[in-house]
C-alpha cells in the first residue's frame, strides 16, 4: 500500500514550485503534518501485544483533520451519526458553481466569496420553492457551524 507521506515526499517540491505562493498557511501546515504521518520522522510510542506480550515501537499519526490515515475512523463515525439523523424521504443533491473567471478571486477571498455563494444559493432555493406550485416543501434555514 502506498502511503500518503511517500506521495507527498515524491511530489512536494514540484507542488511547491508550481503552487507554493498561492497555498494558504493552513495548507502548508497540513502538507507538513501529513508528510511525517506514521513515518520514521514522527515520534514513536511503545505498544505491547496482550496475547504474547511482545513489545515494539510504532510511529504516531499526525492527527491532522484532513489526513485520510488519521481521520478515517472519525469520518466513519460521523457518517454513521448523520445516517441515523436522516428523515424518511427523498434526498436531492444540488450543485452551485462559480464561473471559472471568479476562481482566482474565490481562492484569495474564500470566506467572503463562499459566504456570498451560500447566501445566493439559499435565496435561489427559497425563491424556487415559493414560486413553483408543484413543490410542496418548505425550506427552512439552518445556521451552519463555523470551523
């Protein structure tokens, strides 16, 4: 199995040469954390087998929220909780996109642009639900959590 850390090590210099100036500080931190996740460069902890009492050292994970190695279990638990909250009924996926011309602006001002996109998307859905007689739904706004 190929580890994410080996992929980062292989392609990091090329990535940084091409996109380094446009990466956010949080993206640099994520890249650095995942590069050392479960490698010989990360801190080690001693573990012991309960059956045979053999002891060995294993590398720590990075614990970063975007790391697929570290967050797989938490992601599965989150998904299970969400599925339990699901109400019986039909679900639809709606996609709202930005024109290509606005992508650079959105990249530089993510909080502002994505907030505006969510507000416009909400207004569009609300307008459609109120003006179409075939739609028998009432759309209710729900405050999203800020991370």
